[in-house]
C-alpha cells in the first residue's frame, strides 16, 4: 500500500511563469498535494521590432569585447543564448560566463556555456561578494536580463570601476485574469500555501486582487507564504502577509520542502527508500 504523501489534503498555489511551473506542480502532486497553477508573471522575448532590440543588438555585436557576461535568470540564459547564437555561430573565447544561481548556471551549461556561479547562494548579493567580482576595474561587463528589475549588480560593479551594459532579452508583464478565475483559484480552492519566487510576482498578485474586490481575498494574507529570500519576505511583510517562510533557495525542491516541518519530510522520504 502506498504511503500517503506529506502534502496529503493540501492545495498549493504555484505561480512560476507559464510552463516553468510544470515541474513544481508535479513535485507537489508526487507528495500527495494538489497544485493550483496561477502564473503571476508573463514573459515575452525581445524581438527585432521591439523597442529595446537596438541596444541589445549593439551589445551582441560587441560581445567579444566583454570580459564577463552575467545572466540573471534561467530565462535570461535561455533567451540570451538564442540571441548570442544568432550573431555568433561560434561563440567568442575568453569571456567569463556567469549565472546568478545554480538553476541559471545549469541552464547555461546545458546550452554549452562553460559557466559558473557562486557555490553558496543564488542572488546578486552573493555573486557580488565572490572574489572574482572584486577586481573588475576597466572591465566591460554585460548583464543579460528582463526589462526592469534591480540595478544593484550594475551599480555595484560600476562603483568598482567596471563599464556595465544591460542587454534586455525579455519583457516581464503582469498577466490578466478574470475575477471568476481569481476567485476560483484563490478563494474557492482555499490554498494552504502560496509559493512565490519573486517580488514582482507578489506585487502582480496585489495588482490582480486589488482590481477585483480585494476584500474577498483577505484570507490570503493569513495563508502560509513561501518565498526564496529575506528581501522578498520583507516585500511580503510590507504588503501585509502574516505567515511568511523563507525557503533555502528558489528551486522547486527547496520551495516545496519549506512547506513542511523537517520531521514530516524526512519521515515520508525514509518510507520511500
């Protein structure tokens, strides 16, 4: 007889963009829970007719002049690699390819880049603290990312003497949902936990529920909210969330595992072996 999973009877809101939530949903289902998919971010690749394409093209044509290229997310890695390959069928040598976080770096390595990341941590602060990012005076550095976002990486490296450019490879949009869909997934389904991996996802959720009789969504602020960093936890606290837990990382495994006490997880895991 199969051992009931530790998430038996729980409904978990999964908010990663588009198809990127599939693996997290599958993990939740494998642990006996019910996954509720509600992406809180839409991604659109920058195309030839996009407003930001001209600056991106200029950076890519000069790619061999950069000492370092930093990819800020798995999406930046995937879409950035596509753009690089459009202009460089044979990639230039001598560039330090860097991913922020292990997922980003694994994506780069799968695409054939000899990329590295900080062994500990998964954010800009951690990367900036590494020895490799200290002596960057007079280096040209390219940051491939989505539109908007924090300027911490660029500002810090600029202070350290580097010349830093942005290459925007995708746009981030707030999705649109009907009031009926939001009510069905956020109220009727009564999620026992929310998994949100970005501050933008949190603010998009706020925008969505504020536009549809926000009063009926008040229970969300008392639902367990799992986030991947103290920075995002602070955003959640400012928005009024009462039960916030910081996972050990933004990956699917860490986010889902944070829902349960360690003893429950280990007990279930031991029975599967």
